[in-house]
């Protein structure tokens, strides 16, 4: 039987767990590079495996989106905001998006974006 301590160290099992969540997850480093996204994120916003390691801007084609991403990341990564929430339309659905700082030992090392389909 796998212990909790062993499980937390096994990245393959962690990724499998995150892939089963009904929430899209993307992890971004301080420079805005995509470190990880789960299968739900790929389904909701067309993330592709080749985006790993790329700048988050490569996922956004609209100029207004790029400007918004710059502002949000600046606010999150410099510590001005704890999290940012917004809604967007995609594939005929309203998505609720939250971007939060990602910290290790109290130090910001990036951001986590979570995406869910907004239920009304």
C-alpha cells in the first residue's frame, strides 16, 4: 500500500490525480512559462503538450488578452494581489478563471491558473 508520504513524492501519481479533477489547472513560473497543465485545462482552453516550457502569451492571440495577461501576472507575481478572478467565453460556455500565486516556503515562485465552467 502506498503511504501518503510516498504518494506526495511521486509526480506521476500527482499528475494522474490532477488530470481527474473537473478543474483546469495551469502552473506558470515567474517568467510566465507554462510548467504544467492538466487534461481538463487542455479540454477547456485547447492547451497542447507542446505549450509546456513556452511563454503563456503563446496561448493568447487577441491583443487585449495579452495586455490583460501581462497586467494580471504583474499583479500576482509582484505581490500586489493575492489572486485575480475573471470570466471569459469559450466554445459557447462561460469559464470562471482564477489566477493565484504559487508559493513554496512562503516565497512566490509562480502562479496557478484554475478554470471551471461557470454554472448558472
